[in-house]
């Protein structure tokens, strides 16, 4: 079974709306589009995190597909990201789009969860989601995502579309890789790690070592 991988940009407070420009997605009155612009630099490995779709098949929500369709086909043919995105097979999850003009684009009909289950069972390269917040939330709730590449930018936006909302399925993640760009962007990779197991420090008598650790933390904070 092939993996379903998510790659997304997010603010420190979890907003993923319109990172690339004001015109990307102003819905809901969002006025801070383009918030990642001042932090992009050469220390960010776009390809390693799947943002260029290299050697993968794309799965995109309607809004992200329309943003990409209006931009990438019109870039120079030797542009490395345009080259891989334009060539990739693209599955589009939308109930409203009737015409897909970007080459190699295929609509996903019916229930998107069932459609993704079918795609994962088929042979081929791994499946890559870029952006597509509503799609991520639907598939996370159904435990279909195998890997998250989340690039957290040092900005607080306050409002906008979030990576995970109130419908998110409570679950644990395990950090398998992390780097920090020269501009302070934390580039992290997570994989699902089962259920959350709540506990309480008040139910256990701390050891002497633990008490010393807590005192040291308190001293450093204050």
C-alpha cells in the first residue's frame, strides 16, 4: 500500500490560509495572505518535503487545485517546480468543479474517503497532498494520512483557516525529523503514533531526580 503524505505551511498558531500571496485565498476576510514571503530562503529543501510533487502523485482540494492551475502551467518550462508539478498526475477532490484544465488532472468522484482508500491500494508512487486544508481534515479524521511535513513559520496570524480544527480526531504523532531554516522556520516531519494516553502528575509521587529537574526548570523560567 502506498503512503499518503501531507506537506503544508503553517503559522505558529496553526493557520495555513494563503501563505503565498494576498490573492490566493481571501475568503472570510483574510487580509494577511503572503505571510510566508519574508521567510523563504535557500536553506529550505522544498523537494525533500514533497512540496514540488517529485516522484509522487498529487491529491488536491478544490481551492489549492485552482490556485495551482492558474499559476504553474504558465511558468517557464525549465522551472524545476513547475516541471514536476505540471508532469505529475493530479487527483482533485471537489463536488463543484466540472472542468479540469491542468494536464494530467483526474476528478475524484463520490465519497473522498472511499476514493483515497482505493487510490492507496493501487500500485504506484506515494500520494502527496499540498495545502488543501479541508481535504487534510477529512482524511485525518479517517486516519488515512501516513506522514505530515509541517513547516511552522514564526508568525502569529490570529484568524484564518487552520491545519486542524474542532473536527480533528484526537491522536498522537511521533516526530521523525526536524530542521530549522536560517530564517527560523521549523521544518518538521511527523508520523501517526496511535492514541493519546492522558495522565496526571498529581497521581504519582515524584522522585528526587524529578523534583530536582522541576526546580531547575522553574529557576530557568524565572
